[in-house]
C-alpha cells in the first residue's frame, strides 16, 4: 500500500509542469506584456511597405520579435527598447526581485503606450 502511494506521488511530481515551479511572481505580467508587444510589432510590420528579405530570412532563420522590430527603423528601435526592458524584467523575476521586475514592466508599458 505504501509503495503504491509513493509511486503515485512520484508520478504526480513527474507530471507536474516544471515551469510552474520556476515561474516567478511577475511571469504572467511579463507574458501578457510580451503578447501585446508581439502584436504591436506585427501590426507595425504589416502596416509598412514591402521590404527586401534579410540575409537571415534567405537562410531559413525564423523571425523573432527583435529581428522584426529591427527592420522597422526608428519605430522599431522603440520596440527593441521595450523588448530589452522585458528581458530585464525576466532576469529580475528569475532572481526573485519583484520590485525590479515591476519597475521594468512599468517602463516597458509606458514606452509601449507612448508609441
């Protein structure tokens, strides 16, 4: 009986998503803002005129939000800044620095909202 219970607990632990264990307190806010930024970058890219394929695209590299933002000129630099702030927020979240994470998210939101 006890061996079965132990086996059941071990199976439950293995099936539990590991990412939930390592997710910091800011993760859902970061994910939400990342989705907003990705949508904004995509909308900006779709609204601008045609551009030639980059070298990376010709080598079958998948575009990233950063690479798409970089191709968008001055507006893209602002999106790039927001993406850097999100990167810093993720680092603060992993380190358990909630105040720093919140500060980075606030800066990223303000920059995005001002665009």
